[in-house]
C-alpha cells in the first residue's frame, strides 16, 4: 500500500557560482524542509533542473538526498528523459539507489501524442517495481493523458498516482468519478492548490513550499480537516507568491525567492539566466509584503 499524501515540495538543485552542484546546500535545504513538516520530497523535477544535469550528476543527487532524507518521508524523483529507453535506464538506477517512487514526465523535446505518452509510461512502469506517479501537464509538455488514457494505464499495477496539472480543477472530479480511489491525486499547480485540496486531492506538489514550508503545510492540514475559512486566510496571504510557479521563469523566480529567504541561491544553469533587475524587484516586493504581513500560524492550533 502506497500512502502518499500531504505537501511534497519539488526541491531545487543548488549550484555553486561556477555552476557545479552544491551538494551540501542541497542536502541542508532538504533537511530543513523535513524538519519544518513537509510530508515528502521530490528531487529532479522541473524546479530541480532535471534536464540541466548530466547523466552521472542525477544519480549523485539521488544518493546525496537519499542519505539526508534517511527514510523520514517518502522520497520521489522526477523522470525527465528524451527517450523512453533513457527513462527506463534512469528508473532502474533510481530503484537500485533506493528511491521510494517516481514522478514520470513524458519524453522530453519530442512532443508526444497521447498514444506515445501512454506507451512511454507503460514501459517505465514495467521496467522495475517502484510506484509511479504520472505527471500530466499538457500546458508545458504538449500532451494530455485523458481519462480514457488513464483507463489504459490503470492496468499497470505500480502506476499509483497522478500529478494533475492541467489547471482545470474539473479533472480532479473526473478522475475520482472514473477511478474512485484507484489513483492518488496530487494537485500540481501552486495557485489552484487549495481548490484542488477542497475537491479531494490528497496532496500538493509545490514549488513555493521551498520558501514557505510551514504555511504550505498549514494550508494542507486545515483543508484536510475541513477548516476552509481558516485555510483561506493563509491562502490569500500566499497567493501572490504562488503565482510565480505558473510563469516560464518559475525556476529562477523560486530560486530567487529562496535566496531572499536565506534558504538557497538563485544560481541556475544556462540557458536559464539570472532574472532581469525589474523582475527581481517585483519578487522583492512580493516577498517583503509577505514577510510584513506574515500570519501567526500558532493561532490555528495545528500541533
């Protein structure tokens, strides 16, 4: 039985100024997130700059983060490879390293048809025994695995979850209607996360949780308890920052916000470049406003 639920930050991969991986900062950031209450960790997603890392570097990141997580929460890795064979090889290596599960994207660069995406997911699921989360993000990756497509994938026993990122919250209800509890459903778009939780998503995969983990966890816990009015108070405070997760420069935005919070560095690998000064100024304003109006979470009695 796979019990994935709660807030799973898609963590950044931290780099030194010369572009090499800063493993110590990456590990300390993950450790801090777990200590602040997140329910799981996802490495090497979009925010983790998966496609900017070399073959060997990805394996090194998995080993380093596995050591610091040390079984305290589930550890998943993104799978973002250009071919199905490369994805199979990466997944088999992740299983050997001891990762708990996979968040699988369709093949990168080539824009798949739904038929091709389904084949890709099937081959990954059949190549090893780890539980698989389908990352369905048609806006970014150009292919939507429909309800009918998910009926095909439901035949793969170890495909257990969906990161639902169509931005259409109706899809959550459609999945529940079609499959009951066959799939664990995670909301995958930061600025509609509360709506997704209210509709029955069992978790939230988030980029901005890297900056404000305690507030993210509080929103989830309040929603889980049906305390929606209280959740909305934090949600309204958080929403301007959560919007940063929905724009093309989301990786740079999240990393810059992490830097403002003293939680990491803004350094990314090219072709991603440091944000222009006007965009940094905008994020500074959002961050300063959030800090000056930060909500006292103790009043919600969530301990």
